[in-house]
């Protein structure tokens, strides 16, 4: 996960965030939607918000940006897949 700051800097979480899914969606757009819903779900328990968003929150704080998981959950989300992910969807 990463965040693009207004000055053009990209701050990346040093750890990989994973989200479990019972099956691979049929397209990358469907996968992006599953991720978007999981990361912004209002019913997500605080401990789960922390595990998903915590690495990015800490990286942003190190870059001088004061934020929290609840704020990040409500920002726009854009999926930028790596080639290995795109290869899963022929």
C-alpha cells in the first residue's frame, strides 16, 4: 500500500497488506472492488483496521503526515497492479 502526497512524494508501507478471499475474482476490476470494500468497510473492527492500515499510517507519520486508519479508509482508492497480479487475469 502507498499514499501519494500533494507534493508528489509517494509514501509506501514497508509491509505487505493482505486480504483473504475465498476465490479469485473474474477480473482485475472485480479484485480492486473487493479490496476497496474490505479496506473501507465501516464494520471493520479497530484491531483489523490497525493491521490493514497501520504500516501505511506509520510510514506517513515518519514522513511528517499526521493521520489515522479511519481517515485513510475514507480517501479515494486506486489499484495499481504489478505485472504478477495482472498475469492472473488473462
